[in-house]
C-alpha cells in the first residue's frame, strides 16, 4: 500500500474552511483506503493530510478526478504554504478500508 503524509498551512482564520473543501472533494476515490484531515494541535493554521492508497497509481489517478481538481481549485487561495510531505509504504493498521 502507498501512503502520503503532508502538512498544509492555511491562511489565518481559514483552516476550517480549507478542511471542509478538501473533505468534500475527496469522497469516493477509487483505490483510497483511508483519507484523514487533521488539525495540528499546536499550530492554529496547520493541518495534516494522511492518505493510504492501494498503490501509487491510484493516488496519481485521483488527481485527475473532477471532484478532486475542483477542490484543489477552490482550496488553493486558502493555502498559505506547504510543510513537510513524506511518502510511505503502509504495512497495515486498524481502520483501513479493505482493498478490493
């Protein structure tokens, strides 16, 4: 399984709105086993995106989906910056959707 963990920095006061846009645009993505948006507990403008996919190709394909592209377009003005991003090889975990 392919994983990504990335940090987004929102425009001050707009983090909740950005989180809503991201969550709305990332429903029903083929190959997505988990997609979590989490507010950083210590930085009021930061959030973390945790993704688990069946493989890298499924993640790449999701970036071409109309709903994802629209969310990216709507969310871009609310992003002040990007923090660290890492790719992982997921070996399992509680709560992951089953690969079909």
